[in-house]
């Protein structure tokens, strides 16, 4: 009826429809980007987005809650704990180069809060291996033909051909290793980069740089200046031609040093079977450094016999039964390599029968020579990269693998570093201050302790006194907060002049920490600091550019230095006696306990050895 008036026009919901359209378009665009990213870039964009999102979340969390009484956390320890879980999950979820970065952090995790230390101790688990189909694609892309043609192998047991396992023997963050026996009888380890790495590495390093840049600005800690150098080293680790060159150079250096050539072995690289993503090297039979029992148990392999492959001896071929089973083997569970554990005896209870002291002496000698004699330093000497074999003479042979990460020390810096080490052990504070000042470091005492991996007691303790000043009467949480804030200031002092700071020190410190961890893991069988200091002094005396008068003076100083170092033997054997009596863990444990006590003065908790977990 007319009394109701004109009917209202129907609602069109134009605004709602507009937002729905936008939502649909956004969803379609996001789906397209995700599909493109997954297909063409192996999820590199997704990984970068995940990194930025988490980086922002962690940054905000610390910006808001890093104070004596955090408003959104129970304590600073709880704040560290939740962010340690976040970082660990990010590194594991992203995988690839993120795992490599995580392992690098784990090696230095002792300087991190305890919550991070516990989490990063789990970073050394094996990474899952890629399928054989993915491995085959990498070989075809790099060589233009399949593995059968490249390596002369057969997967059907064809007579006269070599054989290759399609199941990886080891898998890490960036690559996996397959065993093969070539047509001519050479046994090789074929290291094949995971196919996704090449497409991810640029994005991963870019994300790493962006986060470091933002954190440098946000938290006022000068870390970004180190990032380009670290990124360059990490990128070189993905170039297997570079790794092959590094291995070859180290082999020549070892062969030219009579004090090492019969004690250290570098596997031969086959350049004709290598590319940027595939490296073929001599297969190594041996005991990994982490197998203490395998190294020390009695030798049952026969008089004047060495363990398989020692000194480069040829390896025995597979059995005929093994060759006959190839055609029925499944590529995901293929084991064709002969079992060469006969030297363990019929009951399998034997070992190499080697003293840990000889093994560890060889290791410290090798890495000291790299630092002080050659200036060519392997920066990843963890136990998985070191094999031990027994020579026919009954002496140990150390085999060093994985030559992707090296740093070069120019002659001037190498000379300075040797002199710095010698000065540390003679408490020559004037020389120490002069050298570290030329490196742009404004905090000699802490840097000296970080280098020795024990408290440096020759300084004036002005650094620790200034850090502890006025903190004794503070409430515990306030004291912990202020200590960590002062330590941040201490880090800035150590980095000092960023233009002068030698970037090589990052990886030299990593090498020292890992070698110290190896010695500690084996029960501190050697006086690592004495051996390292002796090589530093030797390098100064043997420098090729010295005049006759300088050489005589340096050798005289070296002999006197050897006498001075006898004092460190007293400390070593005292620690050994305590260890034998069951009241100590050895010299490295004693030094770490002292470092832990010193670190507590600075508000830092050192909770575990480098390889614990």
C-alpha cells in the first residue's frame, strides 16, 4: 500500500565485493608466487621471508624485553630460551646453507647464553640425503652425460665396468658422498652438491646480510662489517673446484714439510671427474677422530701391517658375490663397498692400537704449521673431517678431508700472529698491545684469553675490573643485565677499528676452538698450548727473509723460549696426575673451568665443550 512508502533499493554490498575480489586476487598472486618460488627457486623466497619474519620477531622481543625485569618474559634466561628455540627451528626448517651457518655458530656457541648453547649442540646431526634422481640430475647438468658415462660404472653388473653406490655414505647440509670403484680399480668418494643449493645460496646469503645489517643498526653492535668476508668464505664452500685446488695445495705443502709428510695424508683429487658441484677424490678407509675406542683398542691386523689404505696403499676389490647382486640392489639401500674390518679380529673387538698422544700431537702440529709456517689454514677441522689410520710402522697417520673452507694469511700478518702467540706465553705485554692495536683491537686482555682459550693472567686486569665495577651489591637480575650490557661494550672494544680488524681472525679463532675441542674430547693427551707456541717460535726463526745475524738471534731466542715453556709442562703433568687419580678431566678441562670462572665475572656462562651433544 501507498502508506508504506517507496520500496528501498536492494543492497549491493559493493565495498564487500571489492574486498573479496582483492582477497581472491591476493590469494591467486600469493599462490602463483609460491608455485614459482617452489618450482624455480627451491623455496628461496619462502625461506628468505621466513628469515625476515623471525628476525623481526626476535629483534622486537629483545628490544622490548632485554632489561633487568622483562615486561613480557619471566627473566632474561626465559627470553634467551624462547629465542634459541626460534633460531634453531629456523635453521633446521630452512636447511642447506642455513645449517652450515648454524654449525659455524655452534662452534663458537660457548660465548652465547646457556640457552643457545644447549640448542646449538644439536646442530651436528646428519642432514637427510637427496634422492638418486636428484643426484643424477646434478651430474647430467655439470657433465652433459649420466653417471654411467662420466665414471664408467654399471648399475646392472656389466662385466669390465666400475660400480657405484646410489645410496649416499654420508649426507651434510650442502652435499652428500657416494662410494664408487672405477673401471681401473681406483676407489673414490664422489661428493655431489645438493641440487637446490645453487639456486638457494644467493638468496640465503642476501637474507643473512640484510638481517646482520638491520641488527647492527638496531642493537649498535658492529657485526655487519664482518659479514661480507664470512659470506665470501661460505660461498666458496659451494664451489668444489675451489675445494679441489685447496686440497691439492695442502697436499703439496705437507709433502714439502719433512716433520709432517710421513704423518699426514691428503686424499688425491681426480680433476677429470670433478666440476663445480661434483668432486671426485680418493676413498679413505679409517677411523673417525670421535671413535676413541676404535683408535686405542689393541691392534689385531698382523705384525708390520697397516690398516686398509694407509700411506695410499691400494684397496682390495669387492667380492664376486657383491658384483652379482648389483642388478637386484635397490638404489635407496645399496651397499657394495667391501667390509674391511678384518684388522679388528674375528670377534670385532680390536682397534688401531694407537696412543691418543701421538694422534693429537700430529693434529696440533699440522694446524700450527698451517697457521705459522704456511699461512694457509683449514678452518673446519672437526672430528668428522679427520680420519686416523695405522701405518705398517705402528705409527698413526692423520687424514684430513673436506677442504672447502680455508683462509690465507699474508706473510706480514702471519709473522705478526706468530709473534703474538710467542708474546702471550712470555707475558710480553708491550708487544701484545702493539700488535693488537695495529689490528684495531682496543682490548688486549680479553682477546689474549680468547686466543689462548684460557684466562690470560699477564695483563693488568683493567678490563675485568671496569666491567665488574659497581656491580657487587646489585640485585641478581639487575647485575646480570648490566654485566651483559657491559660485555656488549667489551665486544665493540674488541672489534675496535673495523677497517683495521683482520677478518682472518674469525676463522683462525674457529680453528683454534675446534682443535682445543678435539684435544679435550680425547681426554687432553697433549699440552696443546706448548705445541702451538713452539711452532709459532719456530716459524719466526725459520722465516726465509731473515739475514744470517737475525737468524742466529731468532734461533737463540727460540731455544730460550723452549726452556721457558718447560713451566707449562709442570701445569700439564699436574693436570695429568689429577686426571689419573680421578679428580680432574685433564688440562683442557682445567683450562675450560678457569675460562668458565673468568667468563662468569663478565656475565657469560660457558656450559659445555665444543662437541658436546
